[in-house]
C-alpha cells in the first residue's frame, strides 16, 4: 500500500480527537513505549545518528518515567530526539483518545479520516479574472486521493493560471502528488530517488515517477504558483522542490520546514502513541541534493499571510486569456488594479 511507503502524512494525528488528561500514562507504560522506540531506532536511516539518539533516550529514562501524561511524554521524547538527530520527522505523537495498551488507529478508521478530509482537498475554486486556486492540507496516499486530484483539476483546467496553496500542507505523498505532477509536467520528468535502509542494513533504491494521466494532462502548459510557509513540510516540500527544480512552478511565500527523510516501515507503539522513524534518504535527479534541514526557498519571498495576494498578482500578469468579453475584461482590469480587494470581495460568500 502507498500508505506504507510514505508515512509522512499527519492527517490522523491532526484530526482525530486527542484530548488527554494527566494520569493517562503509568511508569510501566512509559517504560514499555520507550523500549519500543529505542528498538525502532535500530532502523533509522543513519546508523550512527540512530545509536546517538538511543543513548540520549537511555540517559533520560528516569525523567520520562516520572511523566504521567502521554502528551508530556511525547513532547519530552520528541524534544530529545530532535536534539540528538536534527531530524524534524523523528517525532512521537499521541494518536488516540483511548490510552489502553492496545489502543491504535485501524486502517478502517484512517480511511474514514481521509474521506472526512476529502483526501486533503481544502478548496478548489475559480478566483476573479479566471485564476485557479487549489488548496491541499496533505497529499492523500491512496487511489481515492489520486481521483480527488483528477476531479479538482478537471474543475480548474480552463483557468488561465493556477495557484496551489501548500502553506498548511504537512506531507503525505504517493498517489495524489504523483498524479498532480503528472498533470503539471507533460514530460513526466523523474521525481526524487529514495535509498531505503533495509532491516538487514543494506540499501534498496526506489525512483518516484509522476503518473501519466489517463487522458490528456490537464495543466501542462499554463503558469503555476505554489504558496509555501514555514509549516509546509515533508512531501509537500518534495512537491515544491521538484517543480522548482524542473522550472515548472514559481514558489511564493516562506522557506519550508526542512524535512526530507521518509519512512516505509511503521514502528508499532503501545498506548495509542505513534512514531515516525525515517529509514530513507531522498536525492533529486536535477540537483543531486534534497531539502533536509534547509527547506525549499521561495522564488518570491513574502510573509505567509501575504503569499496568496503576491501569487495572485503574478498570475494575473502572466495569464493569457483565450477569450475576452466585456464582462471578463472588466473583472480582469479590476483584479489587476487591486488584487487584494478582488480576493477580499471574492471571499464574501
């Protein structure tokens, strides 16, 4: 399953209710989970860093066992893992309300979460003067996510330029981002190559490729703008990095979060916890590098809350309408004169 290949999506952790109370974790439970995490770090992408992180956790064991809430435990362990590794992906979180030893989110529950979130689709609309706007909160990893992308671009394919909003996108990857790239790049140029560390300590290489659309590519030639913030993370960064590297999109906003290391092996934890332990390293064929620790720098740097207006202004200037009417020209003239006002008026539903 694609979900097993790119476990960077945070949909379940972000949306399922995780309100927890002090007293929902015992010292025995904390010790059990800590042992599971330490064992899981044997599979970290960089063995030396994994060993260092294990040593740090062992050194702080007594401190962790004094914590009586799962949220406090997750925060403390995550803080020390980040300090030891510098890897923002290497993080513990609370996934369930149930604090029982066997508590976990089932595949069926995750599927329901994805459906309720429309597989990452937050908005697809036509902005004034025929500019398309697509907002994605994460990249759905399964086939329904790919179908969502096809449907959304089907609605926007006749706009004159496209703005893709990734400012709150925390990752994912798989079916939907490969499908979206396939619609944006007619040449279907390769995405990142991933070197996976295996359980035996070897390496398996995987080349990610855009998906060839079933019909024609829906947005292969018109201008594309990507909105980013310092919260844009993981596969969302990879999407921006790729389109920037091949010269297919203009990135507008802030430098992204800087998390490039993926995982294809989940590490089961008890008591409703989850952990993301990267065991892969990505390399882009154009740059020979990735965005780990540095993020994706924007082509046009503006504060995140100004990125939409900035990109809209650029899109209006670059767009080449295929047809003009008195009404469309009036709308376009007004939008060019004051892009911020045009966006504000458009939001008055």
